């Protein structure tokens, strides 16, 4: 691994789904990096329950996810810091700020870099073409988040799933 002690200082979780938090605690323990996320998804990592704080909880799907993907007790952890809209990441030598973009989950965040590139987690995806993610907890919040993003001068979007795309190609 190209990462060395002291190189990795921050692990930003865009939301609490198990496919995005996977090795966060392992990397935290190995490299001493702080784990940060929005508190709206805190129970997902603290309880190992990706349906915590979601409107559309599904007990059966939760059980299947735990069985198939093994997310459970050993992956539980507490973030070092909760971040929200406007939080500046400059103290970690990353010229970027946090955007709260709920919809996929209540605690979904994006990271907007100083050069106007966006890491958006699972709000948007680009598997075949840039679209709103097919899995939304709150479509009203998701649409409000998209409206907010469209009001910014975002160049390139880096989604949690799929290829990067120019924001202008999202309709």
C-alpha cells in the first residue's frame, strides 16, 4: 500500500452505507486518520444498521445485507468528528468544503473542492448516464439537493458509483 503513517490524515464518509464505510475503521486504526461524517448517518456506523434514521427502513433487506455482506458488530465504530454544511477542510491540507446533500440518506454530504469539482457519494450516479441515484430515502430532499448543486458552478462530479461526469451533462 502506498500510504504511510502520517500521509493519510482524514477519511471522509459521504454517507453511512456499508459499501462506503467498509475499511474506514481499519484505516483509522492503521494510519491514525480521523473519520468524519455527517451526524445524520451516525447510527449506521455506530450500530451497524444502514437503515438507521431512514424513512424507508426494510428489516428483511437489512438482514439480507448483513448476511451477504457481513456488515455487523465488528465494523461498528464512532467517527472522530461530525461535519456539516460549510465545514472547511483546509486544516487537513485539503482546499474543499462540505455540502449537506440529503436524499440518498439524511446524512449524505458532498465535498466541493476549491476548483469546483464535487465528490457526491450516492446522490448522483453515472452507470449508463448521469442520473439521480436509483435508491433514495427522501426524493423531495434529493431534488432540493440537486437544485442546490445546479446553482453552484460545479465542473466535474465524482459519484460514488459510475464514472465522473461534467455537471452540465446532468439533466
